C-alpha cells in the first residue's frame, strides 16, 4: 500500500468523453479531499451525470486520468488515449465508491434487508450472521428498520432512496456519489432524503452530489462546482459561490434557479 | 364404463412414454436454451450470430421434419452420422427444437430487465456473472412465466408427433385400440389424459405466478 496520508480522495484530470459526434466532457478536472462534500450543479445536458458515471466506470473515458486516494484507475499516455488498469484492480478501486441514482435502482425481487445484505455477501463473501446486524443498524440509521421485510414496490420514493443509501453504505465505501438523489421524488419527500445525506456529511463522509437543490448545496456542501457545456465553469467554496458568483453563466444559472 | 376402465391401462402406459419424453426434453432444453440465450446476447459477435442462425433454422422448419431427419437421415450424414434408436432420436430432436424456442423466451426476458439493474449491481461491485445470477435471471423468471406456460403446454401436445417413429405414446396407444375395437372412445379417453396433463401444468404455473406475486416491479 502506498502512503495515502495526503492524497486527495478523488483526483480527476482533464477528463474527455464523447458519445458519437458529441463531446460531452471537454476536459473536466476536479480534486476532492477526504471529508469534503461537493455539490455539482449546472443546466440539463451539461455533463454532470456523465462526469459522475465516469468516476466509477459506468462510462469509460476517452482521455484523462482518475486517481482514487492516489491509486490510478485510468491514465493517459503521450498518445492521449485513456488506458484502464486491469479489471480486478479496477473493480477493487471502484468498490471504494458507492453510488445513489436518481431512480434508486433497487432490486425489486428482494426485500429491503436483502437489498442491503446482497452485495456484502456476494461480493465480499461476508457471512449472513455478520452482515445482518450491520444492515439493520444502517436501516435504523436511515429510519427504515421497520421496513426490513417489505419489498421496494411497497415503499414511497423517499423510502426507496433511503434504502438505496443504506445499500450503498453496506459496502463501506470511502466516497459516495449521488446523481440527483431527490429529482424523482415528490417535493414533500425530498426532505427526508436530504436529511440522511446531511447526516452523512456530519459524519465526514466524502460526497459528490449532483443536485438541483440549491438550498442543500448552500447549506451542506463545502464547495460547489458549476458545470456547463461539458466544462467546469466555476468551482469555489459554497459560501463564496452563492454570495458572489464570478462567471456570468453561473450568475445567469443561479438567477434562473432562485 | 367397464370398457373405458379396460382401456385405461394401455393408455396410461402410452402416457408414460409421453411424460418421459416431456420431462427429458424439459430437463435438456431449459439449460440449453438458457445457454443459447446468453451467447445470443453476449458480446462475442460471431458466436452470437451463429446462435442466431441456429434459432432461425430450428424455429423456421417443422419439428416433424427435424424428427424425421434425425432418425432417418442423420445416419447417412458423413462424420456426425450416427444411427440413434427411436426414443433417443426423439429426445434429441425435441431438445434441440425446444431449446431454440426457450432461448428466444429467455432472451426477450433478459433484455426486458432495465439497464438500471445492471448499473445498480455494478456500483455495488458485482461482476457480470454475479449480476446475471443474482439480479437479472431471478427477475427474468417472473416475466417469462406466461410464455413458458404456453410453450410447455405446446410441448405436451407436440410429443404426439413421435407416432411417426412408431413409438407407443399416448396417441398411438389410443389409435391402436381404435383400430382394434372399431370405436372412437379411446380417442376421447386420450383427450381426457392430455387435458389432465395440461391442467396440472397450468395449475403448476399458476402457483409459480402466485409465488412471484409477492413482489411488484
Ligand atoms: N449513453 C449516451 N449516449 C449518447 N448520448 C448521451 C448518453 N448519455 C448522455 N448523453 C448526452 O450527453 C449529454 C450530457 O448528458 P448528462 O446526462 O451527463 O447531462 P446532465 O448534466 O446530467 O443533465 P441532467 O441535468 O438533465 O441530468 C447530453 O447531451 C446527453 O444527451
Ligand atoms: Mg443527469
């Protein structure tokens, strides 16, 4: 193990990604320290989801470099083409990141508890007796212990999303990625999910959160990243960001949102 | 009534041949069909294409023709040519044919599973194999129950095709008695046997569907 004392949790350098003719990410760089909470905001189609998905290899990048706490998962040589590390290594590195989706992606054929214990059992080979108490503790933490034996279809959107968070946490990730975790929810249900994420922030979980919730970005995030047209236009500590946005496009966006 | 009871014995014997063919075909065609479906959707392009060709061939020609080919013509094919006894020949033809139909049902079922399920599994660190085994295939089962029910009921009735190989299945047993006794009663009793078998199947599938009804998607 290399020394990881001062390495940032995520270091992404000059990420390029195209879908066919369209270059969706045009050189995105981001650095994130342990315990930081960064909110990613920006107009629709600006590449926020794509960037997040590149970080944990749901999409492959064309060019650039991604390191997780000093360990490179993809690098680019002098020819500029991205080269990923070997599969097993890649999976191990990606496993350090948990992800929560806009549409939850819970496993409908499993109960809430099974959803949470499945990956620790199948991927990490943990024994049931060992993981169930931890899963129950996580479900208690997100306020859903009483729903243990319910199937996801019986839950509200907010409850589903909290199960999804517990499920991701059960793998003990060092970083959590959220892609618009409240966008598919009725307005009255967003609060319970945001409270859960806020609680994680208080526990110093490193989190990258794509969101349209400006109030959440302002109050919970340590920094805010504004993306537009496949680029990071502005990235600053959140207090500064909202008090005095520098870039005209940021100002126009915030003006429309607030 | 006494007459009906007297012919139940031989018809039941014929049913055994029918049921034997039915169960052996299922036992072979289900795993083979699943394997074909997985190859068909795999990223090994040439293999996937080859399977596509196989499915086209097996679904595009009559089962009766395949049956006759394997029994009568296969022995004369160079290299692979073997003479199979009648029952094994029937098993091979049925298994190969039904595997093709099952493969299409499996493929459609697998492809109906939302991409989000694969992504949800992947970000939890699951491999492709784990994702298939634990997430995709179990959900596929629920979705394919209705077409599978249809297909297996068809299989029960298709087994009667083996009369061309002079195997004493239910239908052939009935026909033998009809010709001997000059009465159509054996046909009616045979129909009752077939109905009973398909009834049990329908009932079995209903139970399965109920069991899978514990969750919605
Ligand atoms: N799999 C794909 N194939 C082709 N184009 C894609 C794909 N995924 C995303 N895109 C395109 O890439 C661009 C960026 O998409 P992305 O989803 O990253 O935007 P976003 O910032 O997350 O937007 P939103 O706020 O609407 O979620 C869009 O123009 C989108 O149409
Ligand atoms: Mg998005």
